[in-house]
C-alpha cells in the first residue's frame, strides 16, 4: 500500500513526463476498484486473479507447505519501454524514494535517441 501512495504522490510528475503508471494485483477487479477509489489512486490497478501475468513476468516464488505448493507474488516494479520491452526491474523495493527513482529511469529512457 505504501508503494501505491508514493506513486500517487508523484503522479503529476509522471504525467508531466508522459509516463503511464498502472498497478497490478491478484485481487478481483471489483476489490481493486474499491480500494483504489478509497486510496484515490489516479492510475488503474489491474487484476491478475489467475496469476498468469505474474508467472509470465516471473515475479512469483513458490513455497511448499505440507503437500501444497503456494505461488506468492513478489512486490516488483517494471519499467516498460514504449515498444513493450521491459527496460528495468526493481525486485527489492524500498518504498521511500522508489517512485522518484523509477521516474528518473523513465526520463532517461525517454531521452534516449530512437533508432
């Protein structure tokens, strides 16, 4: 939740830079809508209820408990280039300063000359 709030606080800077933000969560779409409205998030929070996106992005880890295997999603930030390429990954997110750090990387990516 703290990460979402930090991105909310820096949202105007992202918008000014032309950088889109979206969150993704394993909750149901209706649940995401309720708490994103409650937190007044200015960006969408998408639902990955099946975990398919998390597995495809390789941001899950499996834990064995008894005879069961549980997939847990690691808190991860991905910076995706305009062509859909993952340009940077933050797997160990420290909340304070994270949103400005991602914005710095995004601005540098946008400033790169395109072929």
